[in-house]
C-alpha cells in the first residue's frame, strides 16, 4: 500500500507542476500588503496530499505566500496535535494579534483565502 500511495503522490505532484494555475497580478503595493498579512499564516501540510495540493494551488492562484510547514516532521506533528487538537492536514494556523486559530478542511481554507485575499 505504501508503494501505491508513493506512486500516486508523485503523479499528483507531477500533474500539479505541469498544470500549475497562473498567479494573480497585483500592483507592488497591493502585493506587499498581501505578503504582510500572510506572514501571520502557516499551512501544515504533506507534500503529496491531494487536499494539500488543492490548497497550495489556491494559494498560487491568489498569489499568497504562506509559510509551509511539513507535518511529517515529528516536532511539527506534535505542535499540530497539541495546539491544533488533531493530526489532520491541511491545517491553516492563523495568528491574529496573539490569538491563534486553527482552520481545518481544504474547502474552509480555500474559502478563507478567497475571502481575505481575493
């Protein structure tokens, strides 16, 4: 089963690379504001997870540079479980003035990105 998942994951990554969406074009000032707002966000993800790929594609489409965190690393996995409450990816960590919010589910994360950055 591991081999099948590994192969499918590589196919997903290849297709994502080939058919990457175009980035949204903004003025330099607008992009700087978006980048500043995105500094408070972190996406906990697995590289070849299809739901994580969906969220990363939306990030690219919106031209939002969110810090990516590999949830397979033990320290990141522990942080996700202890602070977020469960080991599920993708998970968007939103830091609003010291208050941390954890947003699970790819559709919810994509909706948040569309609301905040579109």
